[in-house]
C-alpha cells in the first residue's frame, strides 16, 4: 500500500497528515482530498493545477505478514 504524507501544509491540511493512494500512473498519484479526487504530480509533489501548498511526498508501507 502506498500513502502520501504532507510535507508542506496548506488549505487546512496539516504537516504529517497522510492520504492513501487510490490509483497511480506513470507521472501522478490519485488521492481523496477534501471529498474530491485529486491528482498529485510525482515529481513536484503538488496537486495538479495548483500553484500553492499543500505538498506531498510518497511513503511506502510494507504489508506485514501475520502468522
């Protein structure tokens, strides 16, 4: 599972807040942000089309095997 973590707060999003990646393609992730689906550019970490924060970074989470 992949998550994005907020590295630069903005529009009510706090630094350190995490968002689950719903889908991804070669250059973007898609997350649910404020009840709307938003695309986040993998290179810049910004929401596509927005010039202001928040800014995100990828945080890979390894699924743990429970035995």
